[in-house]
């Protein structure tokens, strides 16, 4: 009897401990973010319920003055609610009695509270259940002392084109429409042969069933006249047009409720999406199921997901919100195993959805795993295993890997790889996961890859390295590169424009050094002491050559050199253009102390690299320098967070701790300013300005989470 009692007591204490830990995570995750806070507001389905094609993620807008709270999906319209309280129509946030505040924000869910009218409190949970189904669950409470008539109009608006109403399904109480969704994108259009649906179906429903419904043409502002109407008009009606066929710009449902003081009511709006060739009944079945499914379980899943990340004591509230958002960004880009891979993989972005950004994994984007591993070590390892799984027998890792398999973009009979960060990533992932089996497999794969690089990217066998013939993408510094690009505006073809395969390239050579040093650390951790010494010796030999060939005493800086004679000129072009890659000598541990001092002097020169929002890719003193981020992929001035992070790591390694903190502050300023303005992370940032025209919500900005972890804990070896 005593034994049973003690077992029960132990179980109760365990449950109590779990509940306390759960509460601690919940308290940590509460952010109470207003519209001016640096909140990342893009939401995508959890990895297990996601698919690569026919996938919808959403950006929440909770701060625009001219719209109600709304959720927009790239090229697929947006959903929101208009409110009518006792015949007073509230159709935009500027009119709300209390502006929206986000209590919790997860990769797939936001919980938001606001008051559209005095005494009417709304708690709205937006949840992306799957790639094909999103939900807005709305709880309304009358906190006033009098009764209120509540009439809410959930709307699905097609921003880019009209929708065709196929029917109002009386069984499922849902609108079913067809529309065309263009694959065209400004930066990089979607390739339809991969399986992106263009002829699509939308399902729009609510629970309880709509009091009335309608489909309308025109601007949404005109709908105000429909629901408001003249009080004295004999045409006054609370019934919508109940259109069951034909074209429209937006769909409307209606929820009505009379609320007594302190009374609470709730309704749920559901938006389904799929290709017209998919099983309509399957989608309707999911819609029906999610009309009544409790969302608490999914909320708790998110708390469990975030329970693993380091709980930092932040200097500012802005840092905390940006930190959590960085994890939301990277997790929101993850897809489950599919196609030609048995492991989870990522896209660069899920919303907006653009062709290049929805391609497969690339090693430099995989630097986001340095942050992601703190949230989900197994998943971060899985992403790295995609490369191992699809690696060729000769050790080659291609430019892209993922569900469509290896994509090597052959050029001049040679395949294209990517910037070799593979072993460094694997080592950093292991330091968090402590998974020895992963490290063993990573060592085998990484050794083969580095051997391939040495054989194929040192074609003149002089132990410094050249990018491949398709260097304009392989070197990942592809547009407006002052050294590799021949013309200032890149008007020539690839072979005439890019010369990175005709130089001994500083960046690639330093990356090889870092890879060799990382393999040395991995080998040592695995007890392979002789192999560790071998990799360390190789790295030391390359470091000597970097300092002999690529350092210029007259300017105190590292540069790439001509492949033929190791000189500073290519034809008549002086290769001594000061780029961010010189500071990789600190990151790779290749600079002697006296040269590190000279590098740091140039780095902290405010007329060159020490700019307001971080270290630009090209010195501001260079004639090609531009601080404007007016398109994607530019390397003549914009700040790229991952490269600034490597500079930050180098400063810390060399003992320039105060400067590292200053750089971290600049990087955080760049991120926080944008998150406050538009709630986006960006592919790149301006070193001097605040307006950006580059692809938003780019996975590798999740490195900000890693930066903040590093800023708040001792440096690890």
C-alpha cells in the first residue's frame, strides 16, 4: 500500500514539475507586442502538415491604419473581418477603440487581442493548420454594462484577380470558388513544371454557419455602403446578395449575436486552398473537422517546441521579440521529407513565394542551422543529412539539394557547388546536439567533400582556390561584385562577365581553411588524433600561402589575386578592391596578430566599413559602392547578416570583444528598424538607409537568434 502511495506521489510531483516548466515557457513566450514593436508576422503550417507545392503561408497585418486586422497570402488574397456594433461599422484599425496587441506569436499561430468598439473585447487566434487550410478563431466578449448587437463580416478578398463562384455548398455551408493564380514574380517566377498550381480552388466557411452570405465586385470600401445603408431607406436589409455563381472580387459571410453584459461568444472562419485537380472532398472534410477542433493542443505543441531554446535575459524588449521572431522565421521555412529525400528540408521563404527562394537547400542558406539547432537539434541535423544523402560518390555536394534531388547547374562540363560551409555547420550543430552518430556520418561526408573541393577547385594545384566556371552563383556573391564582375552594370553574358574562375579567390581559400580546421575539430572529438593533425597541418599550409600571396602591405588588406601570376592585376584591372571577404581572415583564424590589427583599423573606419547598420559588402570608399538595396543579390554595399555574423565571430575569436558587441548592436539596429516598420526580415539590408527593395523573409536572417545567444553566453571553442 505504501509503495502505491509513493508511486502516486511521485507521479503527481512529476506532473506538477512539468506544469511549472510549461508555465515558465508560456510566461517567457508572452510578448504583448503592439503595431510598433519589432514583431515578425509571417505564419506557415507546422512542418508535419506542410507540403512543398500548393502551400500557403500568410503575413498578418495588425498595424495598418487603413485596413482591419488581416492575413494575406502571396498572390492568393487576404482574409479579415469587418465589425458592426449596434449599427456602427468599424472597418479599419485606425477606428479601433484599442489597437491590436499580439500576446503570443509562433511559427504557425498568432494570438491577438483588440477592441474594435468600446466594451467589445476580441481575442483572435490565427492558425495555419496546413498548407491548404488557415483558420481565424474569434472570441468576442461584451465587457460593457449594456447589451450590444454584434454583426461581423468575415471576408476573403482576391487582391490580384477575380474569383469565380462555383457554388455556395449548402451541406458544408461554404463558398467554393475557382481562380487563376499567376506564377509570375518580380524577382524569380515559379516553374510550373514542378507542380505549383495555377488553376486553384478556394473554400470559405465559418462555424457557426453564416447568418447570410454574398459575393461582390468592386473595392472593399464600397461594401461599407452595403452593410451600413440609410437608416430611413425602405431598402434597408441585413441580408447579403447570396450570390451562388459568377465572378467576384471578394466573398462575405456574416455572424450575428446579441451579447449581454459580460457574455462571451465565438465563431471560426476557415479558408481552404488547393489546385483544381485535387480532391475537393478531402479539403471539405478537413474544413469540417477544423470547424470544431480545439486549438489548445496546437498552442501547447508550440510551447513545447520553444521550450528547448535558450531563455536569455535580454537587455531590451526589442531584442526578445526579434529573437523569438528569428526562430519563427527558420522554423516556418521547414518542410517534411518528400520526393527524393528522407529528411526534412527548407525553402528560403514560404511567404512571399518566389521561384529562387522556393528552390532547394544551399550551403550558405544552411548557416541558418547554427540558430535552428537550438530549437530542434534533430531537425537541424536532418537538414544537413539531405546533403549527405544526395552527395555523389566522388564527394561532390551540388549547389542545391532537396525533394527534387541534386541540382548541379553544369557549366563548361563542370558541376556547380556552393560556398563550402558544410563542415563548419556540422561542427556547430554537433556542439549543441551532442549527437555522436551525426558527427561520425558528418565526418565521412565532409572529408569526401573537402577532398573533392581540393581536387576540383584548385585546378592549377597551387593550394589556393578558384571558384568553378559558373562562379557567378557558386561564389554566392553574384551581382555587382566589384572584383568578380567585369562591368559596373553586368551587361555581358556569364562567361564574359564573371572572372571568379580565373582568380585565386580569397573568400573560397579562407572557407577551405575553415573547413579544414572544422574537420580537425571533428576528428579530434571522434578520437581520430592522427587525422585531426593532418587536417590542421593542411589548414596551416594554406594559411601561409594566404599571407604570402593575398596580403598587400601597402594597403594593409587581403585580396584575391590573378591565377596566372598571383599578381594584383587581371588584364588592366586592379584587384585590390576592399571587400568584406578580407575580414574572413579573422573568422578563419588566418591573420597574424599584427595584420589583424590593421584589418580591424580598416573595419572600424566609418568612411569604409563601420556603417550605421553593419559592415557593407564593399568599402564605402570604393567607386562602385552603393548603400541602396533596390533589388536582390547585390554585393556592392548592402549588409548581409550572415557575413556580418562571420565578421562578428572573427572579432570575438581575436579578442576584440567590445567591437564585436558594437557590431552586434549595429546588426540588431538594422533588423529592429525593419521589423518595426514592416514586420519583415530581409535578404539584405542597407548600411545607411531604411528603405529596402529586396526579397523579404529570407531564412538566413534567423542567424540573429544565434547572434543574441552568443552575445549572452561565453564563447565556446
